[in-house]
C-alpha cells in the first residue's frame, strides 16, 4: 500500500513538473491556429489550418500546419520555433520501432522523430510524399515519378521510377506483391522489387 502511494505521488510530481515547465500553447481563432505564451502573449499569429496530432503525446513540442504557410514546430518549454516549407503530418513512417513524419525547408529534407523532433534522418531529395510499404519507402518526386528507398539503411533501390501511385498485397502464401501504377501501365513486383508481371492499363 505504501509503495502504491509513493508511486502515485511520484507520477503526480512528474506531471506537475512537466506542466510547470511548459510555457507555450496552441490557440484557435476563427478556425485557424497560432501560439501564445503562458502569459497570453501572441507568439505566432493564427494563420495555420490545423494542429499536428501525429506528434507523440510524450513530445515536448507542438506542431501546426497549413497548405499555404507550410509547417511550424515549437518547443513548448524554450519557445524555439522552426518553420518548414512542407510537412507531411498525416503519414507516420516506422523505422527501427520509432515513428517519423516527413518535412523539408530550403536547408534540409528530414524524417522527424515524433517524440524528439531534434532527432532527424536527413534525405538527399525533396519529396512530395513518402509512403511505407513492406521493407521500402516509396518517395514521390512529383505526380509521375519517384524513388524507392530501403527502410533498413535508406539507400536508394530504384531511382526516378515512373510511378503515379503504389500499394501492396499479400498472396495466399504470405508473399508480398508491390503494385506500381504508371501513366499507362501497371507493374507487379516481388519482395525484392523484381518485376513479375505488367499490364498496359493503370
């Protein structure tokens, strides 16, 4: 009983300590979001369309995003702000049992850890979108082509491959098949990305 009370006390103390450290908060105004400090001063005007909920609840950060203004991440304690030209916050990529979202600005293209946003994996190119299928990342350069990276080491397996969409399926014997749509064709690849069939239709 004493151990349980001590554990509850320690948990409450930790939660109170974290709440005391936080100094910056999101706020909404006319269906848009900004940032205020703990005194109510506006730090970032409400110009962002949504809050990024894919950041882990344990994260010390808040992220806002929009189509026109790109994305923003703020440290809830220090107030350090970082802006991105593009942030794909709806797709969570799992690498080595850790979750990442993708963002870029003129200085970097990064997979950003959803708990500690300072932990990043830099990529060589800007991508419009990154999808995770099996052991690979399908990285779209534009609406017509993209690269395929290995999840294990992020090395490029296929570069500038014509693709408009991709998905994967499992066969009855649990083998994965990758389906790559192109403008006027569809490719079927095995688990090693070797072509096993194609059609002249999407």
